[in-house]
C-alpha cells in the first residue's frame, strides 16, 4: 500500500485542534495530533505546505524511515512546530499499521504491562475552600491522584488555576483565552513561595497522608527558588513537583536535586530526547513530562522512555485538554505497554470535543485504558468538526509586579 492523501483538519470545539488524517490507496485511515496551543496555524501550515506533499505515494508501513526522512530531511532540526508536524505523521502511520494488523496499538508496542494507566486530575481554587471543593469533586469522579494549584494572596488570576468549581460541576480549564491578544497576569515568586507550603499543609490535614498530590511550578522559579520550594514541600510527601525551573536550562535541576528529595518532573515544553540528555544521564529528574504531540510522536517517545528506564525514570506524559483525544489515546497505548510507566495526566475533554473525536478509551476507578479497538481507537467526525471554526486563542503572559515580563 502507499499513501493516497494527507489532509490537515483544523477545528475548534471549545478550543483549537490540528489533526492530520492520512489515507492509504486502499482506504485505511490514520489520525495524528499536531495541536500547538496558541500557535496552531503554524503547525497546520508546516504540515499542509511542507509535509503532506512529501507523503503522497510513500509506503505507509515504513514508519521509522518516514520519521528520519522528515526530521533529518528538513535540515532545520527540532522546534515545536516541526516536531508537532512530524508527531502527527508518526501517530497516523502507527494508527494505520495497527488497524491493518487488526489490533489495538499497544499490542504492537509490546503488549500490556498493566491493567490500566493511573491518572491524575487537576484540582484548583482561588481559595483553600474552593480548592477543597475541587479536590472532593475529583475524588467523587474516581481520581486517585490529584494536582493541586491555588491562587496566591495579593495576586489576581494565577496561571494554572481555573475558575472556582461548584460541587458536582465539571472541571473546565483551558489556559488559552479566545481573544486576539494574550491576557497579561501578574506574578510574585516570593508571595508564591510563602503560600504554597501552607496550602499543602491544609490539604494533607483535610485529606490525609495517602492521596498522591502533585504540583506544577510552570517554569516560574530560579534554581535556588525551586530548591527552597522543594525543601519546604518535603513534609507533605509530593508525588512530584513539576516544571520548577525554566525548560531551557537542564543544569538548573542540578541545584534543585542536590537540595531536595521532593520528586521532580519536567518536559512538557521539550521537543526531543536531546532536551533530556543531562537530566536523564545525571538522574536529575524522576518523571518525563513530554507529550507524543510535542516530541515528534510515538516512535521517539518510546525510545526516550526506554533510555529513561535505564536510569529508573518513569513516564508522566503531558495530558491537558490541548493534547487532542488522538494524542491522549497514543499516551494510553504507550502507557499500558511501557514497563516504566509512572502516571498519566488527565483533563477530560469537553462534550463538544468528544463529539468531533469519538474515543474508545475509558476512565474507571482512577485508571485510564486505551480500549480494544484496532489502531489508536479514535474516529474523527467531519460533520461535527465543520460546525467549529478556528478562533485565535493565546496563553497568558506573566508580568512581575514592576511590569517586567517575568524573567524565566
Ligand atoms: O498549553 C499549555 C498547557 O497545556 C499547560 O499550561 C498545561 O502545564 C500544563 C500541564 O501540566 O498540564
Ligand atoms: Mg505543566
């Protein structure tokens, strides 16, 4: 078989998604996710203008060769736009291969290692009371691990904190706002460092010692500030502290690691194994936070995780709502197959999104499972997608109290 068509599908059921659909000449289709939050049209153009024409007539079974051809052939290596585009091709080809074999993709990745993927949900609140309500809502939905984010006294809207959830209400948080210009939020690291340990103290005394708790620093600390936070959170036994330092500086984690035993996770903004070289070989982290969508696909993420396994480092793939159900399905197939799976981030997509992307994955008793449908197990509904036009949306910019764009 060869590739007959490669279509780039942009839709916006509540938020923007970029999807690649590859069709072979005997009609088998595969889907790939190339969504790059806030920069979606750049990934769509890269695919439509520079990748799709190269795919027509290629053998769809040669996944590794297609990956190397697109990565090395571009000459300009890495970068989020390039890697999201290559990721979409890679996912779609794996989807086709598994559908052709009549198997769920995880079977081709080595078969099951576990019953399901432990998932963590996001709880947040502008105050401790609102946070507790959100945690209770997540526990009622079956989550067995919770990410905790709160507002900081003296600051307004804080990145990573949703509008307060009412009892029984869906947690609905999309950090990109649908407007022509990014929102600007203020940030004060000293106030944050003082406040966060008091929040974890309150959460531990309310919910006890067993519940795995996670926290995301969103790259906002210097190495020493991150070391201070890691130390101050040690009494609360975090599952992980995520993105405590800027993504570009791998050496920053040396300082943090040498000062605290709080487990560390990083990588949602990384786009290749090279971003992890120091972190993995020096064992400066405990969890890999990459997404298939932003790391070039299933092929390189599997290699990255096998490399990480040698150093006792586990997966914690990035799974917010800007990873489409196609990307999330790929995480789950990898997750059940990998031996060194750690945890999977799970923010349920909106009903509108799930009307466009029909998924076979399930969430039961805190575990996500990819299901048994052949391939990735996701169908794309063109008619539903057509109702949702692309709408510009941007992630917010942080400014310090004196008005400077935040350093890190
Ligand atoms: O697109 C950016 C979001 O996906 C990101 O802010 C979410 O940090 C995030 C997380 O850990 O899910
Ligand atoms: Mg994060």
